[in-house]
């Protein structure tokens, strides 16, 4: 978490943020997101309780007055009124409101069950806003092949290797740029990935991945490289940055006609997961481990099945060609 943002948190929130970081192993970015959600809530509560001068800009409202006594006065009704506020006044969509509910639930659960500062959890019955389930945008198999075939110089072997790992392993951007040379086991065809919260997992490298890595290693810069451990090296001979990878992916997406909004590095992760599920008959629990998801529910979005697949499944039913026999003809 950024020090200047962290310093704005009252102690009763700082302790929670520390718990998320050290005990739960949440990433700095995730911890920061929790803080911003709680800050929005307590800014509203200060308005709601009349602790803020009229016409104070919302983003300038301080929350340094928040303490345990203040929190003990919060009711479920307060939270529902807050959810109405972020929906109508701040135009938060359902998915954003759902995340805010999750942040509040985690915080009040911590205060009640982890540190026993609250005798009763006032928002135990808080309901999550219904969100419209949308399928993650992904490339088709044909588009994925076109993307790989679009790779050209001057960094052809590196760029091809990066795209191959994204499309075959479903790794996150942060995971890819942090791969070190010694993370790859060439004999076992596996790679160690460091995911969210510094959690490690192993991913299998299929033939395409191994071939792409071996080809890139032959051309990977050696002399003058600043980070000798890094697998992927930039033009400046440093570890490649997320920004560089994003720009590279966007360049090739545009080259195959997918340069508009909605396509990005993260969509390649969705593509890998979708292709594995649709073409590989992968068990959803195995897919969860490959992607490094904490909860099975996060992975279940990839269990969508195309209309074409549903037609094929229906047609394969052994009863699919049965017809009503004309009883009159049968009797004759």
C-alpha cells in the first residue's frame, strides 16, 4: 500500500489492513482496494451522521474520527442506505456495489470473529446486489492462431513465447513478467509461477510452450543484461515491464483486427481458460489450480458452453431421432 494513503487510515482500519497483508497474504493492490472501499463507506457515514460541514467535496472528507465507538453505532439500515447512495449518487454498477458489500462483510467479520472487538456483527444479514453474469470476453481458437501467426520482428521469438504462455497457461500479466530462468524445469516440463499474495503454483508446459521457450532462450540477450535472473528481457536489457507487454499484446491484437475496446492482456487469460475447458474436457477443479484461483466460484464462469456445443450434445442423445409412430398405421 502507498504510504501516503495508508497514513490516512485510522488505527481501527490500519489494524485490519495489516491483518489482510500479513496474515491473509493479500497483495498491496488488494489491500489498497479494501481501504478505498472502507474509506468511501466511512466518508458516507460521516455525512450521514452530520459530522461534515455542508458542501464539503466527498473526496475531501476525512475519516480520522472513526473509532470502535463510532463503529458500534452502525446498523444494517445504515449500510443499506449507503448502498443506495453509491448506486444513485455515485452511479456504481452492481458489480462495484457487490465488491463494496464484500469489503464491508470482510471488515465486520474481522472485527467480530477475529479480534472480538464487536459482540455482534451488525451486517450479518447484508445481501449482495444481484449482478448480471456476463461471459468473459475471449478469443476464438481461430483468432488465437491468427494472433500467434501475426508475430514479427524485431523481437519475434520473445513476443511469440510470451503470447504462447498466455494462451496455453492462462497466467496473469504480473505472473509472466516475474518469471525467472530458474523457475523452468526443462526435464519435467513444468514452471513455477508466483501468483497473488506470493502464492506459488506449478503449471505444465506443453510442447508449444517448451518449443517457444527453447527458441527464445537461444536469442535471449546475455551481455549487459541488468536482471540476469529474468526470463523476459526488454530492449533496455532490463526485466520486461507490464507496460511493455501490454503494448506488445495490443499491437498484435490490432494487427488481426481486434484492437478495439474489450481486448487486452487479461483477455488472453480468459482465452486460455475457455479453450482448455471447451476443447480439453478439463475438470473445473483442475482449471482452478491451473489459473491459481482461490475459490472455485471464480473459475465456474468458464463453464459456459457455446450454442454449437449444446446442439452437438443434444444431437448425440440416443433418443434424438425418435419419431411419433402413427398409432392408426400400427394398428393396421
